[in-house]
């Protein structure tokens, strides 16, 4: 399946391109590229906080508990439990010319490969 999406938050767009291949009896494979001239993390962080606060007031479900980190960083300093993700082969390439972070100077020419 080919990906060709644009995520727009607060007037800033993130282009998502790539492909996902899930054939029966084979390990899923994906290659995803994220591109933007300028993108802010604040709307995503705000949405996560709203989601976390509304789920606390809703009835309990069988989903994993939401944990609030007391870390001093924008992102949690706790290890990510990747064993909870399904196994797949692939990569995610990120290219953002100016990445805005709440309360910090923007990161210029941010590039990463996961």
C-alpha cells in the first residue's frame, strides 16, 4: 500500500510518503518518509495531554494504563518498551527544515532515521 498523505496542524504541513507491505505469511515491511519545511511538536504534545486527561475521567477499559512522567524533558526520559510493538522490517526517515519545540529554540535541519 502506498502512502501519500499530508498532516496539517496549525497551518504547518507534514508530508508523509512511503509504502507498507503486508503479505500473508511474511513479516510486514514499511518505508516511510516524513518531510516538512516547518513543523511544530506543540500541537501534538497538546493533543496527547488532552487525550491523557480525558481518558482518566472516562470509565476504565482493558487498554494499557497511561503513565505521566515526572521527567524534566519535553519527552519522557523513561525507556520505550518496543517489545509492545508488532514485529516488522522497515525504516522511518524524518527531514524537517525547522522543527518547533515548546519553549525552546527550533531545531534547524532536523534529520533522523528510525
